[in-house]
C-alpha cells in the first residue's frame, strides 16, 4: 500500500472524527445553554440584534439545521422545491417553544427560511442548466458560443460559413461543424459534443471566465496548445464546471456566499448574484489547474487525470480550511 494512497484516506477519517467530536461537544454545550437561558438554540440564533450582519445569523441557522437531531429542521435542507421551507414556521415555533408573541424572532426566522428557499431555487436552476443540451437552433446558445470566440480571439472576425461560391477574407468561417473550433480549445469539429455532461452550464461558465479574466483565459488556451504538455481546453472547462456543481451541492461555505449575494442583490438580482459567485469559483479553480499543470510540467496529456485529481484535492482542502477557521467560533455561538 503506497503512502500516496494512504494519506488522503487517513485525512478523510481524521476529518470525520473531528466533525463528530465537535458536533458532540457542541450539542452538550448547547443543551447546557438551553437550560440556563430558558431559550432554545434556534430562538437564540433568531434573537440576533437587527444591527448585526444578517448573513452571520443565516450562517448559524444553516449549521443549526445540519446539526439538528430532529427530522423536521434537517429535512428543510433536502427539500428540492423549497415548499417545505415556506410552510415550516408554525411547526418550528412549536417544536422549539418560541413564543408567538416574539415578533422579532419570528421575522428573523422568516428571513432565514426565505434565504433557504432561495438556495433551493438557485440550485434547482443550475441543475436545470446542466441538463439542458446545447442546441444549434437556439439563438441564445449560438450567441454564447460566439461570445466565447470573441473573448478568446479578440480582433479575429467570426461569421457563419459562406454560401457555396462565396468567399470571405480577414476572418474565420464558422458553422455547425468545422476545424475552426479547435482554435478555441474544442476537440472535435462539432463543439456541442464537448458540453456533454454539464449542458449549457459548462458553456456559460467558459464565457464568464473568458470575459471576466480574459488574459488568464487566453494564456491557458495558449498553454493548452503546448507541443508536449497540451491538454483539452474545453473538456477541462467542463470538468471544472462539474467540480463547481459538486461544491454547490455539498459545501456550506459556498452556500453562505450565495445567500450573501442574494441579500446584496435585493432579492430580484439573486440569481444573477448567485451565478457570479459560482463563476468566480469556476475561474479560481481554472487558475489553480493552470498553476499545477505548469508546475508539474507533465510529459504528455496522459498525466491529466492525476493532475486534475490533485487540483480537486487542493480545492476541497481550501474550502475545508475555510470551514475549519470558523469551527471554534461556531462552537462558542450556541
């Protein structure tokens, strides 16, 4: 058994043990505080001063749901439609013995439930994008593909393929199929085949990365064309989108960032703000991959799987450290 294989497994077991110990200690402290104050933890969370950052209150509320031993609160996290979140206020007030006369607590609890409902809706919207296949007849999809071209190849004109007998100068001829797509990192003559697995979501994130960080995106495209250590640019982008989607469905820190963006966006701009958050994560992971790829300097593309696994391991560790930085503070905030 190699040490390289053993270390990630050992690290995972240690993390599980630490979480179990922390949850047990936190539950014991919370019960003691319940007895002393005469208030449940949920009531204490939602008693936050209105001058305090509401984001901090929701952060504690979200962790409370995850640690709750009762099925009713924890089931709110698994509700795919969010309907249960909007109908849970009376049962939560009753279960945790929160006085109905305490309007301040009720309003804060409603706000937390609305934020939770937003999370469900946003995740469902992203999930829908991942299952929406690229369609050549969809003008919005074509516009995204052309936007990716212009972001990665500024100054190089792009137009549909000319009719038979016509000519074109000073640009590239594009169409449903053609070798031109390989110039922006696609593997085949039909770029839609590279989006399989993440749907239109993968293309949207590529466009966002190329437009928000154009110099980095173009340098990575150039690196992907290296004669020896080349890699499939578009397929890598789809892999990054898949990893971001995994983080979206499993990481509490990312959920809290989404809710913060929702609040700052004034509710109506919640989806746009959420997409900006996941697109920033996408760009960060892309840059991490670029650094690791160049630093490793692989002999050929066959080294892609282990290098990509290392990138995911580093990113997951980074997100775990963000959660770990708050562990003791959360232990005290009971």
